[in-house]
C-alpha cells in the first residue's frame, strides 16, 4: 500500500465533518447575501434582493448605488447590516422616479417593527394595514427634500447621476412601504419628481415650507391631483411589498407608475360634492342635520387630503365616557335599592360619575404612557437612514 493511501486512511474524521459544515454554511449564506449590484446595471420588473424580491413598476430601472445603510441599533440584537439599493427610472434626461430599497441581509429573531411615518397624522396619507405579533405592513405618502447628501449611499447615487448628466428633483413626492415579519424586512420608498409630471418644482430649506405639505394641498389643485393619484397607487402597490417579503410569485402584469390625474380645481370638486349632498338631502337619504354638518365641513376644511388618527388622550377620554355610562346605569339601581331614596341615589350617582370617571381617565392614561410593558414585535418603531429629508 502506498504512503499516500496510508495518509488518507489516517486523516481524522473530524476534518471531513468540519469541511462539510463550512461548505454547507457557505451555501446557506450564499442564498442570502448576493453580489453587490454595480452602478449602471439595468433592472426590469423584479429586483431580487437577499432572499426577497421587489416588484418594480414597468420600464427599465438603473442601479445608482448599492451599499450598507449605516443604520445601527443594538437593541434588536445581532442583525448583520441593512442593505440599501437605489434605482433610477429615467424620462427625457431626467430622473423621474427613484426607488429606495432597504432590506436586511441576515435574518433576525426579534422582529423589525413599523416605520414612524405610518403613524403620523401630518402626512398626505398614513395607513397601517395590519400589525399582529412580529408581522406588520403599512404605507404612507409624504414629500422628501432630496438636495441634501444624507447618507453615503445617496451621495454615491447623486454622483452617479451627475456623471451621467441626469437631473434630480430637489423635492419629491414620496410613497413609502414597510413589510416585516419576525426575521425579515422590506422597506421601500418611491420618490416621484413633480417636474417630470408637469408640476412646477421647488427648492426649500425646511420640510415644513414645502407646497407638498398635506395642509396646503386643498388650495393647490395640480399638486392635490398628483398626491391623490400617488395615494391611490400606494393602495395598489402595498400588497406587492408583502408578497415580495415572502418571496412568493408576483402577478404576471407589472404595475405602472402613478398616472397624473386631471387637475380639476379643488373648488370645482367641492362644488360637485356640495351638489351631490344637496341631491341626497332632497331625496331624504341624509337628514337636514347631517347635510348641514357635512356642508359646513366641506366649506371650512375642503376635501380633507391628510389622514388623521385620535391621540392617546382622546382615546382614553372616549373609553372613560363609554365605561361610565354602562357602570352608571347599573349602579343607579343598586344605590336606590340600598338607600330607598331617589335623592340620595341621585347624589351618590353624581359623586360616582365625577370621581370615578376622573380616576379611570388618569389611571388609563398613566398606564398607557408609563406602565405598559415593552413589546419586542411589530408594535415598536424602527427607522433606517433614508435619502434626503422627510421631516
């Protein structure tokens, strides 16, 4: 028997096991961590990203940058790093839409949570589709100031656009989507250039000074129409983010970019709504009181382009009132049974309503604000580093 064969026989078995383990580990990590996309790479319809996929609107998208997000939060444990990919969609020498995709490379075990923008009340739109356990899905529509180099990845993308001679809008209308489960997350934002849709651009230093603020849109028919179109588009796109997170088959037909709606004057839209209300009043479908209230709301507040949600104090007050009504109805019979006097029973009931309602309100408010147990699931809020400024 040759010396080489004797050496093979004597090779320790643990070496083979270690080699096999490392090979398997490399195979697993290879399915999650993919090669960095080079700037200029064209992508159509679907972007495959670390075991997930992102549905892209129709047309050719160009990779502008691909790198680490730079976000770091040790409270969620060892998460590897968050990857940011920026894509450009072009029209006439201009970047008419930017896709900003943030995703985890390694799976976690403690969930990713929702985006802060999904719970805001000063945006054009903010909707939480569902939030259960570690799973969560939400979307929003806002505006973003893009002229500032907020992250290294965005600096790379802006440099790439400058080298190509492509113009980037200083302020964009943004539709954002968050889909997350216990291990993975897709955080997608589309930034739409108003100038590419025939809307006058603007350059502002502060986010609150933009004409895209939700409170200003009712008096700006052209911007209002496009914000409405993007909001409708966001409703259609949101389920695709959930499908992409689970890496399931996407619908065969690609989704289109938001279409610019007919910029009818907001005043005309309000006038038509008032006329429709008048017809409903005449037919008896709505009462005189409802007609008066809705008409007053239309004239004072317009069509209402921003989403609203009650704050914690309002919710607590409503709970206190509803609870007090139920308890008071039952207590009044008990008080009369024990006192046998209507006046005494009434006095006791008034005291209970006054004192116990106040105790219930402050107890609920204090518990919700200071004593609620922290949750390690989708109820928490996690934001990454994003391009531009959106607050």
